[in-house]
């Protein structure tokens, strides 16, 4: 399973923010801002999590929430 420390890590699962935007139906302009701001608005989490890219990487809603809260991710248990 991948480790995600920032929302930039989430965006980097795709070849580019443009590719991510195409997969989730977001505007290219918005998706290009997300890594710059290190933030993905919550309304885009579900479309992201429903992609094969995110599923294959093991990305979960809990991980996204942890990133949003900027709390350290828990490991193992």
C-alpha cells in the first residue's frame, strides 16, 4: 500500500493533473491548483476514490481525511 503524506502525493498518482482531471470530471485549471495548494476540496474525494488509479494505490477516504486534518497517519495495527 502506498503512503500519502500530502495531497500532492495523491495528485502524483496520475501522470499529470490534467490526466487526473479527465478521470474525475474536474476542470484542468482546478486540478492544476490542487498540488500547488496541497489541498483537494472534499467534494472531489469521492470521484477520486472511485477511480481505478486510487483503488490500485490503496487510497482511502480515511487517508484523505487525515491529510485534510494534517494529522500524522497511523501505521500498522
